[in-house]
């Protein structure tokens, strides 16, 4: 839900998580300490930035578990033998990349190891007493999907002319310690309402009610928004869709030049854009309640304000407080986002193959030329292979260094890259609790509606399906036993469960330690007992809203980090890469040599023809951000004329999207950069290869060449 202004910087500088099958226990791998990385089991105080790090090159090889419902990965027999672009993984980044490549006229295929597309954004069903219950697995809080907006995910759907029906709501429920401002005290309820801050029930009313000094909190919040106003305003000057990773960005982002010219202070603020937000917050915000709120708004990106990139808050500070703003829930479940992207890409010829596990990325002469599937089939890529897998999983798919020709181009660079990428800090895993409750069951003389906290959640005018719970402000919000969330989709969409019932997804922050889990044998008594022990905090979180939740439950399922790893194909079940803002990540590209601390590795790699996308790339964690990364990868694969044609086409679809047009300033750069796009390493033999069948601007592409 955040949009960022990298283009300005460039321009101005020139599942079903169910019980698994049995497998042998394996020894934990050695934890490597990198910079400020700390393991949750060692330190959980709030002043620490918690990350985990493992050396994947030294990890003992083991067969990934096969879980019921994930497939055996032996599919792909119907796929073609050669494509322009082969995308590994159907998470939001992979689907976006595949769909946009098809839109651009590239022959593209997305290969998914699971039997379902969508990555973290999917749902699963369970039949209980002959009735079906559908559960969310991953993201559940979206803004701006109901109409054209600045949300890159909504823009992508409009680019692809694909519809996504949604339900909306306007508030987020908080259960946090509010009575004592030293980080302790009983957990109490308050509601964050989107929209006008001064409206009844709006944010300022909440600050006046709950903050230690409401007027001070309001004053400091206004100061924070004012400090970031220029950067926040730039979110309507240029879009993530304008970005590409070659000199063509000069032309595609040229539409931002009028904003830059009229807001010269943006130059001084550029380093702040990618720096840690806490540095600005510490200067301007002292009121504890407001500081806590800012941290919770950042945490969905993996970090609190300390470690979160400032750019991640720009969209929130601007958009969340506009009249008419609302959260969205896809009808039928989050998996329908993936289906909408698939429909959008399929109409332009994108192929997708499920239950198709990529065993190896093929590298010949220093170039990624295709993939080998688990079934043994080889699929060739004329232009690019794009990995939507995490960096840790991407490293494991590359050929062993000893199997490569030492004389090939980029041999040493690849060796260093894979060793560094395999040891980058990461977030921990996620623990899940899926619960079905009976609203009509009488427990201690009460039905579900007899609980005031539930009545507040289902109130028609102030409905709160999304809840966030913090146990203790003095502990890190990355601590999975401190911060939890739960989502009740059945409050908005009755199709997900039987009448009179509700389905709830409760989940921890992405900081669940993996090591204790990997020493347990799934299905064993010790494993099942540990699941219930660790999930107790999730039950307690839910009991804030439903005090008798355990007695009212029809059934429940605990999803462990081992299940999270297997179903989402994410090494060690990680929530994602965790390079804290404030310093440049390894392989951050040219930006690492500037005063701009860019906390993301490059989309490009030392292997010609191999790109990456997903939440481990810019612009980071979150469904819209991951989708945007896939768009940027697709933009980079095509020539600048094709890219600009898409921007101009989309700019005409709605007044909201006018800012996508590069405008007349594009001609300052277009002639200069056109011969340099796509960059040489994405041209196969080094000579430009035309698209297999242009969908955006075949004529313009032909004329430009």
C-alpha cells in the first residue's frame, strides 16, 4: 500500500497450513551475526532491531517436506519448450511480472511449485461436518482497491483491465496497553478510523481520548506530516510503474520534472526518503501513544519506525487521512487477487503452470538461459529468467559454483553475490491460528452477540474485521509473542463459511524463531504440544474480542513455521528479507555510492538474463509493493518505447492516473536512452530481440528499431 519516489532520486541525480507428513528431524544450522542482527530467543527489548541470519551455503542439505495439499511439483508437462520470459513463482511479484510481460507482447510463463497461485496471498478450505470453511493465509489489510487510486496493486489491475470485486470498511481495531505510558498496563480497545482526522470518531478524537496529552499528540502529528509533506506530495508526481532499471528511467520518469522544479526542497530530502523513519520521528514526536501508533503502522513492512524506510510511511500519512479512504477485502478471499492478475495476464497470452517445481536455473556462458523442472523437463528463456523466490531460495536454485566454468563472464562476481545473498538478514517466520467459531452456541449463558466487544466488531456503521494486539510496549513489536493480529473476513463476506459461523485468521508478527521448530519431528507429540504452547498467545489475542473463543470454536488449526515454509516455499518460513533502513544493502546498485541509503538489493544479478522480483526487492514487503517489483522487472525487460506506450495508455484510463504520463519532457532523454533499452544483458545474444507479439505498441516498437 505504499508508493515510493525512487524515480525522483534517479531523475534528479541524472495454503492450507495443516499438519504435515512425517519427516526426519534435522540439526539446526549455525546462526551468523550480521551488524545489529539479534535472535528473538536472545533479546526482545524494544530498542533492538530484530533480524535473523543464516548461511544457506553452509546449510546441511535436506529434502523439503511434501505436505498434503501442496502437490509433488512434478507438473509442467504441458508447458512449452521456449519463452521470452520464464518467471519462477506465482507470488504477487511473479504474477505481476508475467502479466506485464504478456501485456508488453513477450511470450511469458509463470511456474508455480504449489497447486495454488498467489504465494502468501491465498486461501484454503476445510470441510467440517459436511460444511465448507475458507480461511485467509496471508495479507488481509488493503487500502485503495475499491476504485482507481495510488495503490500500485489497483493500478496494475487497471493496466490489465482486470476486475476485483471487494467489500470495504473504514477502521482498524487496536487492543493495546493504554492506561500506563511506561509500556505496561491492561490491554484496552481503541479504533483507528481512516479518513478526515477531524471527523467524529476520527484520528484526532482518538488522540484526545487516549494520549497522555492529546493536544500535544495532535501538534506533533501535524509537525511530522508537515516535515514529510514534500516527499509525500511527490507520490502524485511519479509512480512505481514509471521505474525501470536501466537508463530508460530518465525518459519514463520525466513527468516528475515539473514537481521537482516547483519543490526544490525535495533535493535536500532525498536521503531521508530511504532512511530509517525513527530518525525523523525522534526529532518531532515525544507523546508515547502517538509514537506507539506510528510503530504499529510501520510493522506490516517488517520493522517498527526504527528500521522502517521513511518512504513506506509517505503513502499512509497522505492517503489514510483523506475523505473517502477505506480498507478493502476481496470478495471470496485474498486468493482472488491472484486470480484477477492471472486473468489479466492470460488475456494477453501469459501461461501459468501449477504444481511445477523449478529444480535449477540453467546458466550457460554466464547467462541464465532457462530452468530445469523437478520432472526433468527443460524450459528455455530467450530474454530473461525472473525469480520471485526469496534471495535465499534463489541462491539454492543456481548451479553449484564448482559446476560452472571459471572462465565464464561474471564467475567471481556470481560467487560473491550468491555468498552474500545467502547470508542477508531476514525476518523470522509466522505462526498461524485458524479458528471457526459458532455464533449461536450458548457458552455460560451467552451467544457470541452477547459480548460487547463482538458487537463493536460487527457494528454495521463501524465494522472492524481487522484487529491488532500488543501485549507490552516495552517489548519489540517484532516479537511474535508480543504483537499479534487477527482478521474476520466473514464479517464482510458471508460466502466464506456457513450461516451462523465465523472464520478467523490469527497470526503473529514475522519474528517467530525457526530453530526450535526444525529440531522437532512434525506429527510427533512434542511437535503438536509445542504448536499449542506457542499458539496460546494467539488465542489470548483473540479472546480480547471473543472472551469464550476456545469454548465456542468448532475446530482450530495451528500453522507452524515448518508449514509456512513448505506451503509458501520460503526458506525457513521467513516473512522476508530484513535489511533495516539507514544503510545501503549489498548490491543496491548505483545508489549505494550516493548519500541515499538504499536498503534493498538490486533487481539485477551478476548473471546476465537473471532478474529478481518480490518482497525481497524494492519497494519491499507488502502485497502492493511485491506486485510493483514485478512490474519494474517487466519494464526493465522491454524497450523504453513499449514502456512509455503503456504509461500513456494507462494515463488516459482515469483522471487519477494522469501523473503516469512522462509528458513532453520525455523527449529530452528518449532519443538518448532508447538505444540502451533494454540493457545489453537482457538481449539474449546481445542484439535486441523483438517481442513475440506486441500488445501495447507493436508499431512503436518496430519503428523505434
